[in-house]
């Protein structure tokens, strides 16, 4: 029996790129590409938590399962929580992965690693970061985690902070990859907390966990960060990437 549920939150409305989940990427909707990546990782069952029938129909066409969620939910994590609780009525899953629907080319190792960290580390949430080797740390669109490492472990640590600014001063700088794995009790605690001060300042939801004492384990991996589609320019890059790699 699988102990892990991967939930892909997807909504039809999005601020910077409306209806992006259904945007065509090589003949398939963006969210369908993300779904196929999650399936390829083979860490457990996969569902899409969506806010309407258009996305549900797109996922069903590629053989996926969906759960309809409240369209007025404020965040992707809220949608993951509602999708999980509706789907997992017997509460049999021990780990819940939040896999972003706007990341169409996430390599399977990213998902496997984020699951491995939470299963082998005393933390409420796990996530992933990639070392920054160029000047992208200067961009506010690149979220930088501040990570505390133990003396004997330099590729797995704990998140102290996340920022759009270039932190910590002097580096090293890391690019946060927005894939999370939660223990169920951690996910439930998170969604019941109000938005925190730093979360609202940085516009980074994960700071709610940091400010309220939820521990976040971070695996640092030497891989290219996956493409995240937030703008029309990102969508063009995703289409070009698919053309080159396939």
C-alpha cells in the first residue's frame, strides 16, 4: 500500500497568466505535463486538486484522477489540503507531496528526494534547493532559502528563512525549488494558521511555517532548477525546452 499521496493544486484563474494550467505545451495542457512528471516519479498515488471541470476534464483525458475543490481557496497549499482530505477519507497516507501544476518538466529525482528527506529526517515539511552558480540570486523572482547545515552534513539542512532578496549576505546562495512534502499533521497545522507577518512581507507562503515553529528540511541537489511557468515569457521558454529535449 502506498504511503505517499502526490497532490497537484491547479486553478483556472491565475494573476499573471490567466488560464495557464490549460495552456498548450507541445500538444498537451500545462497541468497534464506536470501530472505526467508526478506519475513518472513513482512515489505514490497522484491526484489533481482543481477548482473546476475544465481542468478536471483535461486530466481525465490523460488518465488521471481529480478532486474538485473550493474555487475561492487562497493558496495552493489550501487546495492540496482540501484535495487530500476529500480523497483520503480513511487517512491512510503518511506523507503528502505538494507538486506545483505550473512546473511541467520536474525530473523524477526531485520528487523522490523530497520524499526521502522527510522519511529520514525529523522535520514537519521537506523541500529542495539548488546551488546558484550565476547572478540569478539578484532576481527577486528567484526565492533564496537560508539553510543551516550540521558539521557532518552539507547537502541536507534546515531552513531558517526564505527571501526574494540576496541572502545570506555573502552567500552561499541557493535557488528554492517549490516542491514540498508534508507529514499530515504538519499540513493540517499549516493551513489552519493565519498568514504571518513575514509571509505577507516577502509574499512567500513557506514563511508561515518558519514563523510558527514548523521545521523544514532542505535537500541541496546539484541539478538544474525546473522551469516554473508564471508569465507568458515562461510559457515560451517551456515550449522551447520541450522542442529541444524531445
